[in-house]
C-alpha cells in the first residue's frame, strides 16, 4: 500500500526490516499495532511446530570472548520519544501459556521489573516467579529476588538473605503416634533438608558459618543421623581446631536422653565433664552416681566453695 514498508531488503550483506525502513540488525521487526485478546503479541515473532517437531529459537555465538545473549528492553513513551521506566514496570519476562479446552491460558514464569523509578544512574530491579495452583487459572507469586539480593519464598518483601513464609493454622503437637507429627507434610511452615542416600550413619546438616576479622571461618552445625537399628540422633557440633570438628551435644530421639560430651547418653542427662549450676531443685528420685567413692577429706559430691563438705561412700554397697 502507499507509504507502507511491510518488507525492506538492504543490499547484499545488508539487514532485513519488517515494518521498518531502517533495520538495525540482520533481522529487525517493528509493529505499531496494539495488542488484543485474539492477537496478544502483535509486536513479536512466532515460531510454530507440529507433530514430533519442536519450536525452537536458537542463538549461537562463535567467539573466544562473547556468549549468546537474549536481551529484553523496556522504556515508556514511544519509539521516537522514549521516557524512563518507572517503579514496578515489567522489563522482560519469560512466560508459559497452555491451551485449555477452548482458549490459551497463562501458567506462570518469571518477570524482571523495575524496583525504583529508573534514571541513567539508578536502575534497581527485582525478579518474581509465578505459578498457577491446581484447579485454578490465577497466577500467584511464589518467589522473589529483591534489588538488594534478598530471596523471599512465600513473601514479596523478604527482610533478610532468605525468608520463607507461610500462613498456616496447623497446631503444634508435642507427641503423636503419627510419623508426620508434630507437622503434616504439605501443611504448616516447614523447611525440609533430606538426605536420601539410604546409608547408615549418613546425615543431613544445617551448616552455620561466620568469618572473623582474620578471615577464619567459625563453623557450627545442627545435624540428624542414625542407623537402621535406632530412631536417630539430633546433634550439634562445630569446628574445634583449625582443621578439626567435634560433636558437642546429642539427643537420642528414641529415649529423649541428652548427652553433652558423650555420644551415648544412658540417662535423661549425661555429661562427660564438670557441671556448674546456680541451683539444683528436687525432689530427686533417681540414683546420683559419681566417679570414685571419695573420702572424708575429698567427698565425691561437694558443695560449691566448700570442697571438703559433701557426700562420699564409706564402704562398698553402703548407702551415702
């Protein structure tokens, strides 16, 4: 038609323009038509395939220094009068669409958008990830990476490096015959770290690491381990030397026995070492044992600040 340029071919070795008389790349497509429900991607390129073929867009780079890129650009305004991108404007997205019984539906993806009003000196961005729940057509945000690098799962405003949030009223239960209690998989707010090696004494850990002013890492861990013949052990330990680690605390999950300095606690609390406390309260219904019988001048069990006053066994099988 008069004045229209549906296709422009430049000279040998030149660029191809569709909808533009001045193509800037080997293939340059320009559309000024508005999107519609029937044609939601008027300014785009459609690649289709049928049967056993796949619809692919391949970008290849043959270079010692540069890789293949996909670049999405966004401004407000028009092609000839661009204006700055504003807070929450989507810049580029990767979206999935599926065909239902009679129409195409969006099913999720990722969106890179502005996290502030953009200038030449400030272009903060965030990334959001969305999916659609079973039985629904509504897109829901599932994860976000903020402009400061914080990651939020279940929250759009993570306040730290990683924040996992879920609103669930499932009540806490201290004990139950159900293996899934006090939580139920799929409900409550849970973070699961699972080792699936099916090997005795394998473990799952939460590792905590802090680096001091000299660059040395202070390392601690909370772990779970066990064998096919026990119910497992919850352990706490950490770096004890520059090259060594030691367990410091253990709970036998079958008995509830707690061990400090021992990996095999046989009573509710067993400590390999000296205990210091501000008070002990009774009544005491269990036998108290100490290493050695002691003597009159050096009792086995003493009072703080009075090392020669306490309890000792005067003879074998006698009562203290």
